[in-house]
């Protein structure tokens, strides 16, 4: 059964003077009450060094009316643990060799799991399978080892956030005219006489590095993660939102990037994750730009991925980093924001991109509160 001392609800506000920051009250060793949407009142413990960080995250979630998972001491009403859950549909479930349940959530490229030895494994599995069969939106909470510990139905209030994007639909087949134009352009671009034009209109390696550095410079301060920073040091999840924000920035710089997607059982280690990983992804994505190669008139699409590298890399190097020799690479136009298993969605107004960036900035702050800032000491 779910933790009886856990509450999942939206944050209404703090029981504190409006002219006094909560952080200042906590530093004065004063307890501050937190009001939740289900009527629960919990208290921040001024003796807990994490409480000031909890207050920042609670206020951040309050502004978005996003739910929070809190573990509360039943005797003192003090908050002992805070986790930021995910509001999502279940895309797929898979039983692992050890009996654990692998979970793929829509609009998440991280592989989540329910360990077979979890005390409430049967109940969590039942909730997830029901959510998969019905398509209902659920609130999924994980521990710091990325194991699912709580699953609840998502019921937005009248002022609450809307559910995630609707069910994706297969990408429509391009019209015959678009297919013809693409075939003609491919033929022209591959012809020898057009190579000088492509080469002249491609980036030099130095320009490519400058663009990469400009993208990397937007990386978040892990303690505060203010917008519009990109949470590159939270590689666990959200690659498609990071890639789409880089796509937007590159467009503003006057370039026309494409995107490269890699699907498979991807395994990545990173110094930006506690214990250095491994991370298990179902896919990964990053933008690409055409760059001049070492040979005269040679050009190559280079991948820009500051979550994994410090420089643009070839598709082969990028794919090899993800440790699945059978993974499948696929290129798309840059405007494709989400693309997985023949499902594609644009995000022309960047609304979902901005929300996902906000969520993963918050997750970066949450992780920093517990483990400290990345990078971590890795062998």
C-alpha cells in the first residue's frame, strides 16, 4: 500500500507574513506551515538543513499548481522528504529478467522501473497496468534511485494544470508534392556539381564550436536553475525539450538545424548523475548542423549535445556513446519536437518545451539539494 505518511497534492501557500521571506524565517529557527490543496498542513523544520531548499521548490511548484509528493512525520507534522513527481500517461510496460517492471512514460525518454522486491510491487503494477489499458493520466513518484514508489490518478482541480499533451498521432504521410520536392532536393544535394555550394554554405569547425559553446553557456546553475537556462547537467530525462530549445536558439542565430534521434536500449554513464549512472534511455535526440569536413568539399552533419559532450561530434561518435550497437538512427526536420515509434508532435509555440524545461530545472534543483551540484566524482 502507499506510504501512509505520504501526501500528493498541490501547494496552496505558506502560513507566513507576506513581507517576510520563508527562507529568512527558517534561518531565524521559526517553523513555517505549508498549506496543501487537499487541506493538509505540514511544517518545515528549521533544524533540517534541507528545509530552505524545500521551501524554494514548494514555492516553485505553487506557481505552476504542480503536485508535490511529501512525506510527513505523523507526530510532529514536519516534512521529512520532498519529491517532484511526473504527471504522465503510461506508454509501455515490460517485465525484466529479474521480475522487475520496466515502465516507459509518455514524453519521458528515461526508462523507469518498479523493483521486484518493492513491498507494494503488486499494487504499483496493478495501478500502472490499469493506467496503460485505460490511457488515464497518473502521478508517478520515484525515489532517488529512479524506482517508482507511488502511483496515483491525476485529478486536476478547477485551477490546476491541464493534463500533458493529448495522445500522439502517427505523423501524417507527406503529400505527393512534398515527397517530389524532397526527392528533387536530395538528388540535387547529392550531385557533384552542387557540392561547392553546400561546402560554402556549411559551418567551419571553428564556427561550429562557437555555436556549441553558445548552447553550453545556457546551462543552469544547479542551485537556482533560473529560466531560460537549459538543464544540461540533468541528463536523466528531458532530452527532447533541451533539443527543441537549442533548435529555437539556433534559428534565432540564423541557422537551420535538423535533429538526429537514436532509439534502442540505450545505456549512458555521466559525471552529471549521482553514482555516475548508468542511465537507461529508450531514445535520445539532439540537433545537428552541417559542418565542413577535413577533405575539400566534404561536409558532414555534426551533433550538438552538451549533455554528453564538450564539442560537436559525428553521428557515429554520438551513437557509440549510447552503448547500443543495434540502436536505430533517424533524422527529422528540426521542428519535430517529439518523435518516437512513429509518433511525432510539433511544438510551434514552445509551450510544452517551456513546461518540460521548467520541470527538469526543478528536478535538477531537487537532486542538488540531496546530492550537491554536478559533476560528481566518477572513476
